[in-house]
C-alpha cells in the first residue's frame, strides 16, 4: 500500500484526491494547504489528515508527495519533497523556465526518488488510442495533425494566480503545453516552429503554432479568450494515408475513425476501478496516477512521462514564445 500526501487543495488537488480514493493500492494520508479550511474539505471527504504546510506533511510517513501547487511554486515543492526522500508527482508544466526544470531533475536524481510530471494527455483515452493507431500504422503513415484546446479564462484559481502571466505563463504555457507535449510525445522534436499569438492583459492568451516535420505538419491552437459561458473544447484531427481519426470532447461520440468506407466509434471510456464504481469522469487523471503509483510500488522509473520529457515540452513551448515575440520561424 502506497501512502500519499497531496500539497494544494485547489481544483487539481480535489481531482487527484478522487483518483487515489478509487485506487486499491494507494492510501491518501493527508492534504496540505495554507488554507486549512479548503484542505479540511478534501480531508473530510476522504478521511485524511490536514496539514498547514508541506513541511508538516513531510513529517508524516508518506511514500508519494503529489504537488498540486501553482506552477511558480513547483520547484520549491518538488525539491523539498525529494530532499525528504519522498517520491514526487508534480502537476504540469514542470516549471516556468528550463533552469528550474533542470534543478528539479538534478535534485530528484540526487535523492534517488521517482519523479513524474502529470502530463495527463499522454494518458487520456482518445489520445492513447491515437498513439496506438500511429504506432501500429494501421491507417498508414500520418500526414498531418491538428490539435485544439479552447477555453474561457480560468478566473477560479487561488489568488487568481492563473491570470498572472508571471506566475502561470498564461495560456501559452499553462494550457497550450498539453498539445505541445502530446505532439512531442507522438512525433518527436520538430525541425522548426512558427507561432503567432493574441496578447492581452493576461499575457499570450491565444496561440496558433505550426510544427514542421519531414514530410508532415502538426498544428496546435490554444486559447483562454473564449466567453465565460463558452463550453471547453479539446479536439484533434489526424489525417493518415488510409483514413482520418477525429476527436471532439463536445460530441456524444467523442472519437471517430474514418477509413473511406465506414465509420468506427471506438469505446474509450475508462474502465471501472476494482470495487469502487465507475471512474469514467476521472479520465486520464485516474490513468496517470495509477501509472505513477504502480511505478513506485514496482520500483520502476516512469517511462510514459520522464522528467527530461517534461522539460523538453517546456523548452518547446518556450520556443513557441520566442517565435511569437520575434515573428520568426524558430529552428529546433
């Protein structure tokens, strides 16, 4: 049984707590947050302890510290946990700059602990299916890929930190990195990137990027510019030699495969957790957390998302930022 402590009682802290609750081999020991009332709300739900700080949590016998803090606090939380000998799962992005990411990787390696960044799209059922199709070449070679992630501004965060570009990196780093990371995971490093953005008072709030590869193109769009009552959208269209794979989170049948003759709607709902009911609403969050718990239990280094891979995704987004600000194509 792996014992877990969560740091940060916000939206992601609640989501991660729900995931641990349905994992038979994990026990949520405590929730740490400066706002002990918020921490208490989660702790009461899952019969866990309340801590007012990470330092307090680290004095408890936990095997995993799950960092659900704002991005600008990731480095401090990860390094402090690693130095205490705890395995660390950290919400994405790994950090706001490559220097901080390198420090986090160095310190976790020095401490000999497992470290994974929660790039959840690598575990999201529809994206997992796309990777299976890509790897198997069942539809032939991928010709092009378009990813979209469109959202109203996230005005709900603690002390409104997401709306402060110095703390979140705005939509470009906080939101758009999901698709940049998946493109890197699927296709590797591009030859070049060209990006354009809409810049508002909250920073680069809408981004369009073209990733150039030998013989194929990937494009990604991400936005926090949509009206408050607009529904969130994540979607992709992957054009292969022998068909098209399309995902749209707003559709009843989210995933469709067109092969020129028929349409297939694969079942990609999350399976039921052992003895814990349906976990479909937890989606990729359940799968990524289950994976990390299994890595810790089995003493295996995470391979689906490595610390270096998370750092490389950040570097790619920062190259997009450079392209947007210079108006030039960036060679990678």
